[in-house]
C-alpha cells in the first residue's frame, strides 16, 4: 500500500468562516512539529456520521502553519455527512488526524505554471501557488466560482499573485474558457488542477484537444462530487444474490466491508483503483466519481471504485468471493 496512515489525537484550535458555506478549521495534533509537507498534501480526519465513526480526506491549505493543519470545508447538504459533523464542532473539540500525504506530482523545472481551481478546489492550490511563486514569476491562477462571495482565500491569493490571479464568477456571466486558456499557454507549461468532477472532465478534454501531453496536466479532485445526486442505492452480489443497501451517508466500500465482504482499499479518494470491483449488471446508472478510470472505461462501466462512486438503482457486482472458498 502507498498510504500508511499514522493517526494522532488532535485538537480543533480555531475556526473561521471564509465565504458563504465555507469554513476553515485549524487542527493541531498533540505531537505537531510544523514540518514542511509536499505540495498538494491532504490529511484524513476522523468524523462521526449517524453516530458511527468514519473518515474524510481534506486538502491542506497553504504551506506548513505553526498553529496546526489548516483545512477548509464546504458545508454540503447533498453529501455523506462529514461536513455537517465538522461544522458542528466547537473550539477545543478532540478528534484524530493522519500525517499529510500527497499524490500530486510537480515538475519544478517547468518554464510556466498554470493553476486552475473550481470552487472549494482552491484549497490545495493555495500552497502550490506559494511554493511555485518562489521558483518563478511565471505562475498564473484561474479560479472559477459561483460568485465573488464564494471565493475563499481571495485576499490572500490577490496579495500573493496580483494580476496573475483571474477570478471567474458565474453570477456575473464570467466563464472560464478552458480550451482558450490551454491553447494560449507556452510550450512546456504545466497545469495543476483541482475542482469538481465535471470540470475535471472538461479540463481533460480541452487539454487533449490542444494536443498537450497528458502528463503535463496534474490534478486533485474531491470524490464526493458527481454527475448524479447522492441517494441510497442497492448492491447485489452476483454469486449469492444478496442485496445490500448503500445509504446516502456511507460509501459502497464501507457498507460492503461492514457486511463481511472484504474489499481492499488504499487512498479512499478514487485515485488509486485498489478498491475497484467488477460490475456485472446495472439496473439504473452508475455515477463514477473517481479519477482513476478513463472516460472510455467509465462509459463501459465494467468496473467501479467502491470508495467514492455511487449509483441510482441496482448494481450487480462480483467481489470474487466463492462459496466453496469460504
């Protein structure tokens, strides 16, 4: 496994509201040392959802902070309940967090860097902008939001980047033209992206249409974002015919494991593919929320990442369990 989770007890030392529906949390582990961490790092946080322990992953905002780990959480009604739990906490609350881990690969030798954020996807890019601007002045950030009031860390980023920051507010009919942006980048430019799944799909398509190398587009995403609304669905096991309901506030991975059907997992962010299960039949529609499978593989729906992907209806899967092997 690439992810070795080292959990530590931590204290919520402070909160502040950044924008409409976005709150910042400073979490300080008992053994906190304020050590530098890689660009794009995230931590896992223990939460309670429906009274049951669960885990959520959040990007760290900015570079190492002497106060503790800084995260920002958007309150989402249509989610599995992690944001609701964190927003209910008061200063001094105790919880557990992991050490930072990053999957984002940054080539520090590029002549130009273009950062693209959608909504709360700005969180990992604050630290990226801080680190890159020390290397080169050729850094730009393009930030798409619903409105100016939804733009978290705008003052901090404006001070850091000046006119190299462009904000696109949908309520002012300002649209981020990804195709035009990518086509205008100089040769050898690298793009770092973080945003909702639909925006990532659009970015990948625009990047490919410009003839750019796939490796030059690096991205983070939040696996809770999908095309379909979050609602309960059923998972049917092919060999036994057993049907298991996945409620809206739990993942398919957690429900299967709780029912005794062990599914291996690693990142739990839809990025590594370790938790992928074989899809036998779909009565309804799968909402692929991972960034592991290609667009073609998602269209075929032969597999899905159980940690983040969901469905409407019933999905029959093969967990590779066999009755004579049990």
